[in-house]
C-alpha cells in the first residue's frame, strides 16, 4: 500500500525574511515621503500633492520593463539589487537634508520611487515560488498587511519624530528634524540588505523572452493580458479601488489636521506641532484597524482564498465612510469610524490580491503583477487629483467622505456581482 505523499515543506524562514525585507522597504519609502511632507508643513509649502504623484509616476512609465525583468531574470537577484539601491538613495536623501537642499532631496526621492517600481514585481513574484498555491492566500495576505503596517508606521513615525524633534530642538530646526530620521533609516536599510543576501533562496526564471525596445511602451499588451482574463480583471478592479480610496483617505486625513491647526508661516510653531501630532494620531487609528482586519483576513484565508471576505469588506468600507461623513471631528465615534474603515478595507483587499497572484500563469506572473501595479498607480494618481479637486471646490472633509461612501458602495456591488461563483483552491 502506497503512503500518501506529504505536501512539500515550505521554507518559512525565507518567507518571513521576505516579509521583513519588503516591510522595511515600504516603511522607508513612506517615512521619507512623510519626512518631506512634514518639512513642507514647516516651510509652509504643500508638498503632499507633488510627492504623491512622484510615487506613482514611475509605475506608470516603467511597469512593463519591471515585469519583464522580474520574469526574465532571477527575482532574488533583482530584489537584492533594489535593496542595495535603497541604501544608496537614503544616503543621498540624508545628504540633501543636511545640506538644506530641497531639489537634491526630492531628486533622490524620485529615484526611490523608481526603485519601488522594480522591487514590487520581484517581491510579489517570489511569494508563490516560496509557499506554493495552497498557502498563497495566507502568505499574500501577510505580505500585503505587513506592507500596509510598514507604510502606516512610516507615515505615523515620520510625523511623530518631526513633531518630537521640533519640540525639543525648537522652531528653527526643521531641516535637522527631517535629516536625522532619514540617516537612521539608512542604517536599517544596510541591515536589510544583509538579510536579503543571506536568507532568500534563488529560483530559476520561468520566462525566456528576450529584450526588445517595445517593452518601454508595452503597457497596453500587459493590460490586455490582465483584462482578457475575467477573474484577473475583476480582482484588479477591486485591488485598484483599494489603493484609490487609501490615497484619497490619506489626503483627507492630512486636510483634517491642517484645518484643525492652520499654518501660515514657520513662526506658527504651536500650529505646526499640532498638525504633526493630529496627523500621526489619525493615521494611528486608521492603521490599527487596517492591521487588525488584515491579520484576521489572512487567518481566514490560511488554507483557501475566501472571496466572501471582499463582499463583507466592501460593505464595511461604505459604512465606515458614511459614519465619517456624519461624525464630528475628534470624537470617539469619529475615531471608531476611522478604525472600522481601515479594518474592513484590509479584509476586502486580502482575498482579491491573493486571487490575482494565484491565477496568473507562472511565466507571466511578473507581467500580470506589473499590469496590476500600473492600474493601482494610475488610480493612486487619480486619488490625488480627485481629492485635490474636492478640496479646491471647497468641499468639507465630511462631504468628501460622503462621496467616498457612494463610490465604495458601487464598487462593493460590482465585486459581489462579478465574483460570485469564482472557484478558489
């Protein structure tokens, strides 16, 4: 009598090392963005809109190239190269801040955004290589939620650090309050590079497609590949909307803090501190909910992708935005609604993102992920435009939350109708 075959052993040390590496990359990217936003507040310059566009622009320009490189060459080698590039970028940004040069600092930040474009398909593509199809629901959820935790920690940490350092060093120390945290992040990036070299195994690339110049404008080919598969298309619509609402809500939260503590010049020291403190507090409530929801969704999807979580999460996002549109700022109901919105949004994202990665063909996974990144980043750029238009039109933050509730309801209905009957492993 033949013994049943045992399932392949998952190299969990490698997976958790990948989680740490991508989390630190996300944390550093978002931290330096918000160090610059905080610096802009100190300088009475609104940097949040141009920086948000800078983050998504390289994905729009270079996604096909990033997808091809990820499929054609060893993903582990690409990951290691991008982590090393992050170290060099942080050194340059730290130097720019210590020199009090905004152009140098923003220039290196732009390179960081390009780095993220090539880092993303490499890290996501490695997940299935490491854990296989059966565990991808849980593993993808862990990767997304830890990335989200890192992004939110970077936002909150950067704002709080600048707030604390300005309070200790005084109103004239804005450049130094941004420079020292950036230098500290550089040290962490070096340690992460060492981890990437020692703990991530190499996997043979699946694609043999050679380079051609058309890769520079292959966006439509990749999008067609994504769009021709119904499950991939509908999953990406849901994932893309998550990043759209995340971008809009981030900017709404910043607007709330700015309206509560208006700053005219750098001499408004207490107002600057109030903005930093309020922004960090609001992001903390939002992130606490997101992490809790993501952890729960990942546990539910530990052995199988459950699409019903996306239906529940879509309804929850809608309800959360409705309450935010009605609740008074700085009240228990308001903070509870922020937490609930983050909680349900994360639960909505996890199964859709896992389905997208699992249903992509192995030799085209990088292209599918790159196409998905392109859609996500286009919607991320649209989130900046939409929120700027709403704010410029004089809409209150409550009215903006109401608009997001209506959009979330439409997307929730679409996901429910399009994903019914989808078979998952």
